[in-house]
C-alpha cells in the first residue's frame, strides 16, 4: 500500500502571531515555522501503518516556495520515504491546492491519502473534502481512529453526537483529528538520514492549472484585547453593570 501525506508549513503553534503594521497579512519575518499540527498527526499515522507492515511506502508532499523543504525534511525524518515539493510563490486557496494534489494523486496512485483536517493558519477545513470530490475517492473526515481491513479502511470519526465509524473502499481519503495519535519526535540519526532521502521539486506552472485565487484577502487585524475582570460587592452592582455596561440584560 502506498500512502500519500500532504503537509503544510505554518507558524509554530507556540509562537504568538503578529499582524503587519499595514494590516495586509500576518508578519512572518523571523518567525519559527513548523509542520501544521494536524498534518504532523497524518504523517505519524502513515508511518505507523508502515511500521505495522500495512503500508509499503509513505510519500509526503507540500506546496510552496523553497522554505517548505524544511518541513518536508522533517516529515522524512519522522519516517516518510520520499518527498515532493510543488513549487510556487503564490498564496493559494483551498481549491487550487486540492487541484494540485489531485495531479499528484493521479501521478502516484496512492491507496490512501491522509491529511490534516485543517491548517491552524487559515482554519478552512476544505482541502480534504475538495480533493475527495475532485478525485471521486470516498472520504472519512475528523478521524480519531483508522483501521485497514482488506480492501477497506474503517474510520472512526468525531461528530456532534459522539463517534461514527464509516467503512471506505480503498483508495480513500482520510483527514485527521487531534485524538488520532501523538506524533513522535524526530531523532538525530533520522534527521541526518532524511538529508539523503529523495525530494523532488515540481513547478506548479507545469501542472497546467489556473491558479488564480477565488478569494481576496482584504485586511488582517488582531483580536480585540479583553478587559480585565472586576470583583463586585453585591448582586445589585452586578446586575447594574450587566445592564448598563455590558448590556447583556435589559
């Protein structure tokens, strides 16, 4: 079984995000970047399938400029066998990303595609579903457990009412949730080995896809700062403040 794992380069989740002074976008200057946490879970799940003897090859792919090779090398250090970079300087929306991934799926013909349910920067939660629609493959989203049984993959997914298990015919697409697994840390010997693993660069323009954006970023602003709470001395004072200051009761 061949497993394809798309990953995304994002700001490290431990870093406080800053907005540019002109509010045109998020400030990425001198900011620590990392693999999107949901994507890292997807890499871990693919590697576990390989360690269990179910998967024979794990391929990771990322879309972006040369800087995303750092995250691809990290995925290789975590256990992926080879990597593909789709090179572009454009900030692509979810549909264009899904169209590029569709081309990689057609080229590699994986039996399973595992990707994060969303990225922590845009939080769109769209790419996996769009890729499934474009490829015609069945999908299991928000996976908290993945089991391969013959020519099917059973995906336990988190829904509003609890847990739901769906059986998908392979090839299939799975998007990962936080409770699927806990990613490992890359060991130094594996980091060194990752430098020798194959990483192929493919220009996005070679895929013949119209990559013009369907949406336009107008403005980015930080969230409003919350005011400090206060302690009131009576219920009457509390009601007065809720009515006249917070205006949450009438």
